[in-house]
C-alpha cells in the first residue's frame, strides 16, 4: 500500500484508472504514462511548478516516460541518481540510492519471463537499440518502405547519443563554407586514421569522411540545428558541428529523432531487451527473441536485423576483462551501455575486433560521472596541473591528453578559462549549475581555490595569452587558440580521465553488413554505431562518434531495406 499504486487505491482509484480498461500488457507503458500526464500534467507544466535548483522535469533526457522514475508497484527511483549525486528523492517511496549499471538492468528485466506466453509478431526489419544509430537506421529504412520495429532495453531511448556533448564532425559542409572554413574529407580521412593510430579500417574511414557532409544535411532535413562550429582534438579545422551557442548536441538530436520517429509512426518500444538473434539452419537471420518488461519472452520474425545496441563502457566486468587497469575508472556512459549487442552478434558467428581498445576521455568532472566536453578546450580553455602549469597541448588526441594527466603525480588536472570562453559555450553554465566549477574575480583568488601556486598560474595564463596574440604556442604547439583567458571572472574545473567509448565491436563492411568469422557477411544482419569496430581504430577523435552513428546508421538502414525488398 505504500507504493504509488497503493496511494492511488487509497484515493479510490481502480487499476483501470491508470492501466486502461483493457489492462493490456504494454512494455512501453504508453497508456499508463498518458494517464499520468492527464492527471498530473505535462513535463513542462510540472517543471514550471518546481523551484528547486535541479529540476528533474527539465532534464537533458527530455520528455521520457513518467514510469522511468515513478513506479506503481515497487519503490520509485530517480534515474538521474545513476549519474549524478543529487540524492534526488521522489515523493512517495523515493529512493536516493546510487545505482550501477548491472543493478539498473536487473530492475528493468521482467520477473516472469520464463512463464510468459510466446507470441510471434512480424516486421521487415528489427532494429536493436534506440540510440542515435538505431533511430537513424530506423528512419532511413522506414523511408525506404520497410516496416520497422525499434527495440530499446532501457526505459528511455537515446542511448549514449543522448549524453553526447560535443557535436558531429563533418568536412566541407555548407556551414563550414559559409564561415570560410577550409576543410576537405581527405583531411578528415588522414586525421581520423592518425588519431586511430592507423589501426582503423581505411575503407570505413573514407565512407565516414566523404559522407559526413551529407550526414549533416540529413540531420538538418530532419529539423536539427547544426549551425555552430568548434574544433575538436586532433584536427586542423573547426569541423565539429553543434547547435547554436554551443549547446550539447545529444539531447537536441535525440529530441529530433524521437519527433521524426513519432511523425512516421515507427513502432518504438522501450523496456524491450533482445535476448537472441534468430537464424535458420543456413545461418540467415530470421528475427529476434525479445524479453519485454511485462510481456516476457516473445518472438519477432524479420527478414533483417540491424544491431545498433551501442558499446560497453558502462560494463565494469567487460571492461575489466579486456582492460583490467580501467576496471575501476568512472564511466561517462549511460547505464545501458553494457555490450549485449556485441555478444548477440558474436553468438551467431559475427567477427569481433579491437575489443581491448577502450577510450579514456581526459576530462570527467572530478569524482562525478559527468563528462566535461572537449569543446570546453576547443573554446579556448587550458589544462593545468597541480603546480599551476600547462603540461600538454589541450587539442591533442584523447589518448595523449589522458596519458599526460595520468603522468601527473595526482593523476588529475584542472581546466582553466576566462569569461569569453564561458560565454562562448553554454555547456559551461550547466557545469556551474552542477557545482563543478570554481570561480573568482582574480587569478590569485582562483589559484587559492584550486590549491595551486598563484604566481605560477598567473604566469601560465600570461604566457598562453601571449601565444594567442602571437598565434604561436611555442611550448605545446597548440594550433588553435580561439580566445584569451581574461576576466572579469576566472573559472576552473577539476578533472579526471574516465572511460568514454569502446572502439571495438562487430566487424562490418562498407554496406553495413556484419562480417562473420569466416569472412563472409552474416546474411540479414547489419550494424552501425558503437557496437561496431574498425571505424575509429585504437582511438576515436572527439566528434566522430555522432558522424559514425549518422553515416553508418543511414547505410545500415538503406542496405537492410534494399535487402528485404
Ligand atoms: O565525440 C565525443 O565523444 C565528444 C566530442 C565528447 C566531448 O568531449 O564533448
């Protein structure tokens, strides 16, 4: 009686008042959530009532199901608590417990799966995982005439794309040309290969680069704003496209994807975990077995399956298996990034490559799971050690920047920036809201807060500003210094490297087909995004992940649609 269902019952409500008259079993909890909104109001109206500093109804996750956090028959639990230490309590059986990824998945898994009736449905194409690649593949396949079902094991869609802060790398775009920025897909190939330590699949990198400009046009055609540009590490031009003001790219794109899928009536199901990819006796893909939160096990027969289930940087055990030294590092990933998509494909013969290549992002916010975007450095911030000195080119590749931080005695560092840099990147205001930023009216004041020698920090900033004026950074050879570090306010963020991206995964060819261990395509199986290996080699460049999801999501969607025809 203490859970939400009990409270509703005490208020004379029946089961049908929330679940609808038919009491239909629905893993996405659509009817239930519609009822929540009817009685309690929309996200926007609830957000406007709250005066708290951190407003759960105004989150970067967008308008997710109410039942993501509010539970009728078990204790409610704030999803935000997985990543943030807000200690958010939910009225009526709220929990403040921090979760780890495994635990979250157990809670969303069905209890009666083994006893559930087996039902069979049909689709042309099933897409596994509703992150960026999954949405793009689904929209593309749908627009090519295929009947698509998009399945997501988590209670919300968006995957890691939802958390993407930076932007999408694309070369020779209309937007770059309008700003007079010289860029070339051939340069993008070269820099992506160099960043990946030449271990990338060159043919995939060429596709990534030469189709990147089209990918941005595609996003704009869906309604996305990609009008701002910034530079990411390891590249020579402002190639990272993002929404105006430097807003985080992920929440914006996922909102656009959700709207486009809804407009097309694409069947998107949350709380729906694929537990097996089905094949016939010749190894051709015939569909999937799904474990729905309420429905239990059921089958969807399909002529093709697209695996876009993402990477595994949130899976401690898997990371520990491939890279024991990274097991205890914090992860910037959403809790569902646990790698089942790789295992599902491997079980039906897919070749898996580069699994030990796990990217460590240099700047996670102190002890948190919050990623402080590379675009903060791209906007002009410097990295300073505990002695108050720069120690690395801030726009080098992530592997090198992380290694340079790990080489410091404290294994942590600070981002230091001034007022203009803060104003140029709206995400910094978000870090201020989250309490990650220290600020002061003077360099001396900031140095005291950081616990670094004031005279050294002042000399570091003066020398960086001199490099800005001279357009030459003799000590660290940073190529792009877009802004000086100047007051009236100075800011610092304490940062620590953390797990961010898994470069390995299933091998694909240029058509997005999954390649088997014997070197031929697994018939009917396609893949795109972080579940695949090969595109990024041994180190991914910042901004290339969204390009990967869009370019290869489109390829997988189009190839699968052509195949089912
Ligand atoms: O591509 C990324 O991972 C990226 C740009 C992240 C970030 O630091 O913002």
